C-alpha cells in the first residue's frame, strides 16, 4: 500500500566523501540510495532497515533502501535522502520563475517493494 | 610562496603550509599538506576535516585521455577544435557550472559566453540563487566570518546542517571559535538551531526549535511581527509547530544580544517559498538592527560558488541566469537559468564547467542534455561527462592549479597548489576554445545553425 | 618598437605647464609625451579642437566587494541602461550594463569614451584588496588605484591606544605593500566600533572616547594617520571622509578635522557632504562659505567636492551608520550592511536626488557654492563621489553647470526655492569656469593632489593620456563626446568611434618598512581574522601591469 510522504534531500558527509572518491563507486551509490524514514512509519508499513522501497513523485519513480530514524530526530511522514541521481528522478521541472526546482519538500508516495 | 614551501630533499617529500581546501564554502586556508612528489600523492592533510581529508588523500591523477569526443580518446587540440565548432555554430548555447574552479577560469568562461551570445548560469541558481533574488528585493545585513567569530553572542542556524556539509564551521567561525569578544568560545555564545529534523548540527545548540515542514516562512514572519511589537495569534503553533512562548523567548534573545547572526541553509532556499523564505530571514535580521547589530548570511556549499556569483556580477551586473543573445547581458531567473533552459529543451548546445548537472538536475533536463552536443570540463569522470560530445580532463583547482577562490562571505583567497598535473587547467582549456571560436566568428560569412547537423540522435 | 604620433593644430590646455589655449604640437613616442618626433610621423589634425590631458578621477567607487554588492542589488538599475559589445570583426570588446553602478568593462569603456584615463577607487577594506584588483583586471583602458580603509582598523586602534607610533608607521607601510594600494583612507574614523560592537551606535565628536579604548578618539586616529602618511612620504596624503557625514551642523566637525592636522597635508573628500549648518536632525543650511574660506586660506588642505547631481544614485560607503540613517529618507526598501572583520563597515542603499526636495536641492547648491567660492582650483577639484552624489557619467553636465552661468541659473530656478534662498548671493554666483580651470579641476589638479607626476599634464615624460574635444557652445555635449582619446599613446577613440581596446595598469605605492612588524601583525591576524597571515598579502599575480609611484623617500 502506498503512503504519501514528504521527502527532503540534503547533503551528508558520507555523500560528500563518496563523491570525492568516485560517483561510480559503492560509497557514493550507497549514500545516495538510502532513504531515512521515521521508525513508527516503518513499523506500520512493515519495513525493516535495508528493505527496498519505491518512491514515486509526479515526475518519476526510483527505488532505494530504507533506514530508520527515531521520531524526535525525524518526524512521521518525513523522509530524508542524500542528493544524487535518485532525487533527480523525483524533482519537478517547474522552478516558479526562480531557476530553482523544488528540491526539498518533495511529495512522494512510498511503497514497499518486497 | 617560498617560506611556506619546505622541501625535504632526501625523500622527495614536500610540505605545503597554509594551503586552502576547496571542497566546501568554508574554504579553510590552514591546511598543512605533506606531499610525496614521486608518488604524486598527498599523504597527510593536517587540519582538514573529514571532507577535506577525503579531498586531499583520495586525490589521484587518473590516467585518462586529455579529451574524449563521443567517448573516444582525443588530443587536447582535437577536443578544442570540436568544442569551438559546437559553440561557433550554436544558436542558443547554455553555459553552466563554475562552482569548483578558479575565478580566473570563471572570468574567461563569461568572456566566451559573451562572445558567442549564449546564456550563462552557475550552480548558484540551484543553491542560494533564491537568496540572490531576495537580496534584490530587500538587501541584507551581512559580515565576514571573522567579525562573527569575534563578536557574535547569539548564533542561530536555520535550515542547514553544517556539521555534515561545512564541518569546520563551528570550530573556525561561529560556535567553539575563540574571538576578540568571545574568549570563552561557546560559553560566550548562545547557539540556536531551527530545523524540520534533528540533524547532526543540533547537539551543539543550546536551543533546538523544530519547525513543521513547510512552515519556515510563517515562523519567520511571526518572528518579524513580534520584533515589531505586533500581536501574533497563539494559534500560530498549529501552523508552525512552535509555541508563541518559544517565539517570544527567541525574539527577546535576538533583541537583547550584542551581535546576532542568522546562518541559513538550503532548507530555506530550496523548499516551498524559496526566495520568499530567504527574503523573510534577511528582513528579520534587518528589522533587528533597530535594536542591536544583527546579521543574516547564507551558508554556501561548494568551494568557489561564491566566486561564480561575484565574477558574473562584476562582469554583467547580474549574479546568475544571464543571457547575451542581444549582445548585452539580460537577467531573468526561470528563463535563463540552466535547469529551465535544459528541461524546456531551449539550449542547442551546452558547456559545463566544473559541475555535474547530469547527477543532480531534473530528469527532463538530463534527458535534453543527452540530445544536444555538450562540452564538459572536469578533473573526474562525471555523469555529465559520460553524456557529453566533448569531455576534457582538467587539472584540479587548489591542488594542481593556483588562482583565486571566494569564501562564502566574499573573502578572496589565493590558492596554493601542491602537485603538478599533466592536464591543463580549466582556464587554459577555456582560453584555447575562446581563441579558436574568435577565429571562427571573425572569418565566418554565414550565420549560425550548423549544429542541426551535429546534433546527436535523440 | 617606436610608435610615434603628433597632434597638430589643436588648442592646448595644459595648466601644469602653463599652456592656456595656445596652439601647440604634442608629440608622442612609445606611450609617452616627448619633445619631438621625426617630421614624417603620423598626425592627428586637431584644428578647431581642444587638447587636454586625460581626465583623472580622484575619488570614485568603481570596483570591489562593496561595488559588486551594489551591482547585484540593483537589476532594475542595469536593465534600462545596457552596454552592448561591438562588432567582433571590428574590435573585440565586452558587453555589460550601466546604471549607477556599471559592470567593470562598462566602467572602463565609459570613462574612456568621456576622455577620462585614470580613476581611483576610494574605499577598500585591506582584507578584500584582491577582489578590487580582480575587478581592476576586468576594467579596461583606464589606469587605476585604490585607497585602503584604515580609520577603523582594530590592530591600529590597539597600537594607538598604547602609543606605539613607530609600529603604526611600519604596520601602515606593510599594509600598503600587502594590498598594492595607493594611500590610506579614513572613513568616519572610530565609528565602526560603536556600530558593530555597541548596538549600532555612532560617534559625533572628534573628542568622543571610542568604546573599549580609553585613550582613543577620532582626533587621535586622524592626527596619527596624517603624521604616519607624511612620515612615509606617500605621494597622496591621507584621504579623509570626516565624521558626521550628511548630518546638519557637521561643518564644525569638518573645520575641526582640518585644524587637527596642524598644518600637515590632508585631503578632505566629498566635502560638500560635510559643509552643513543647522542642528542635528533638523533641516541643514549651507556653510559652504566658511568651508571654502578655510580651504582658500590654508594651502595644506586639498578637497574634492562630491557634487550632488539630480537623478538616481547609489549610496555606498564604508560609513555604515550613515547608510542606516539614510534609510529614513529613502523610499527604497533595500538596505545593505556588510562588516569586514577588524577593518571596516559598509552600507549601501539605492537613492535618488530630487530637485523638489529641500535637502537635495540644498546639497546640489552647496556643491556649486564650493566650486564658485574656491579661489584655488588646484585644491578644490571635481568629483561626485560616484555613485553617491551622482554617476561619473554626469561630469559633462556638471562641467557645463560650472562653465555656463545661464544654464546654471535655469537649473537654480527649477529646483526647490526654499533651498536656493539659503544660498548666499554675490558676484561669485556669476562666475564661469574657464576651459583652463576645467582642465585643472578634472585633470591637472587631481593628478597633482595624487602626486602622479606623469598624469594630468602634456609635458615631456608624461603618459600619453590625451583627450581631444570638438569645441562646442554646449559644454555638456563637448565633454561627453571627445573626438579622440589616447591612452598610453594608443588611439582608443578615433573620430568618435571606439577603435582599440586597451588594458590599463595599477598605480600603487611601496613604502619601505621594518620586516619585524610582521611578527607584530602575524599573531593578531592569526587570532582575530579568519585567514592565515601568510595568505593575507596579495601576490604579484594580481598586478600584471603596474607602476609603483615613488614616495618622497624613494
């Protein structure tokens, strides 16, 4: 069952270190294909750390692994992911005459792949 | 640079002091690099953070061709010829990037786009471009980071996570740094963090205010109202997730500090509200100057992204998203910004300097880049290089190439390279392309459009 | 290479060499003016034309961090005034935008097309000197230099507080070398500390104590810097923007500042903004007669006027409290404040001077009074404090206002009459500047005040920076469109057309100092700045074409 959530892409140290090594190696790929999700949401959706989930926005779809964060750290309904190729697939092209695509606060549907 | 460079002859090990790390906007200039000249490796990077260590210690000159044309190895000269032909024949070429290169290369790049009548944009537009637009509406009260280190007794981080993206921000500038009027470091400052989630930057804060996602503007506007002594409905908590009491406490702290700072991240500029969010936080700081000295300043990501804004501004009058089709600069975000130009399918050629939009632009933009002849300059193989018609391998700025970079607060720093490279610098390649394009345009009779032939199959 | 040129038949105005409108040949070889050239040399026939040295702007804000924020701030100002590139097949120039703060290339081209060949950027925080030099590299044609802000330097405060005068002299010399700058500038001396450190306060009296420094007053800062610069023998004395700029009643501060120097040389900049009577926070009156009289009688003082011109301007200044005050009088919501660690403040606001506004009309009239009451044009020279009082492109209009009494009268009649009524009538109001006097206040005078021996005149040895104007009744037209402009002997404007690009050079000083001073400055920079001391000084890469202007001791 799909559930609508808000995705926030951002920078992380792992992603930063990874891209210095190579964008085509494991560290960067892992860093940019892991989504953080609230543990309560995870439990409700029957997800465990490392489970694959599909994220779908109005613009595209991507599949990533998930990892849990406590409620005080990441509120329910909010997802966090490091910038990378998967987030490109989800962003919309309308920049509202600003040049900036909405790159945080992306509305996505999350669905377990298993 | 003589004094800073001590050569140890016995093992061909060199030490370069006061080198600058160009990874993030902190632009720390206190690196002490130990360089093994035979192995062409940096073996130690004293004072570097985790990102800086990764930058220096993983540096390796890969054995790649000087240029790739359609993925096949080519000489530099062949690459320059192909790139020049693409640009001389383009009707509406889009130049983008510039955040990870020297100002010298940026300046030459703007000269090239001016000559071919193209459009230029930097990574600013997908970073703090909206903040640049906000500046044009409301101004700003800003400061160099040293003034903040010396004086700030209230430091508010908003929508940014320097612990991960600017790792030495706290220690060098704003939290545990020791300054003239802040001799006791963190004890002399109150640190506040405002964010939608508990990031790794939150633990150093004395006060954490968790704002509801998408409600930054409302919170900022309520704070402005309170600063001006207006009534704010307690129901604001429902919208923002922050109680009126918490807001009032923060406002009192802001009005009563001696020197306050709002550092804000892309949590404001990239999200719903964009330049309105940035304008709200800039205005909040300006309003507070009725009571005390207050600063608001964006935290910027890449090493020399500030330089890109600065160079484009002094050469054209506008910070980013500038078009030269009419023979003079025009500015219009949304029209002349890169992600729009590519996603709409407007650009008929592209030149990407020191950036990788192929990994972070919208899918529609990436799809269009695949269809048109693209020119890429980068020390590393990138997603964009993989889809380019011509991809140049260039030397790494700050490691192989000297020049100027501007810190996010506008302080210019001269880089100290520590290793030679067999590859040319970005500036040298752009200059070579410029010279060839100039020849082509001066001698050409017919006008543009020949790129239709050169266009890749979709 | 022996490129030579001769200008013949022109009426030459070269006040430094006592040539006042005589027809003379000017000979040029390798970018310099020489006594003679071979008879068969290429000639420019300047019959019916006026020949003058290239213009020298002693005080403007054209390059660096502050100017660039002002550019970024005002897209509205650029879009109505574009500067297209020329046809590549004829001459490779760069495009740009104008307005009150033009882009760098446009700045260079527009100075050149107006016949100005040298300009001095008047306020640069030393820490940001690289930025100014970077922009200078992209400012074509003209030669240029800049003044470093030293009136609010925290290390110098500390030294002065402790009476370490010898160290101050060495530190100032080190700073001039480290930044490749031309002289020191004081802006609202002592005013930054209360602004930054004490909730945006300011100081109002020369004898006010500066917070945190018991022994320190603006007066001490001024006298210390005047003495230091004189001891170093810099070609240009301290360049002072006095305290209380723009405030009613400030003429007292200005007089006190001039008197505080004890007869030593000093240059008071944009003195119009410092010649107001009246009470603080009330409407100003004119004290131009008192200021002009003092300067007329004291040959150690030089000044530039800082004329206000009606229309758009950008107020941009190291005097941050002033910009804050101006927000009260501006309809534009944009305000910029920018602090530079340990060195300076900065304020920027878009502004417009309007004929019908009492204060603006009075400011305009006070500037004219100062010009008309000045008995020595060598010591009261032309500026608009570009772009604060008006842009440099308004100089031709200002020149006409000085040369043409009817034109001046017409304007007087159309501005706020209450303001005009405050101006003293007298025969000076009938004065018309002569071409020779214009040549003094726009070229020879500024060059002499700056100590630029190769500028502002047409004698042998001078740089071949030459402007040739068509004679014209309408002096605004005449001075806005010279027929020929030569820069270092290169013909830039040829028969009104921009023909050749040229890169000017950086003019800077390099006074000697005791190397030991670095051991004093180093720990301070390491502790209270955010870059390493060894990364502070600007390397020679930033000045590929430059000229060291010698000090009196060199």
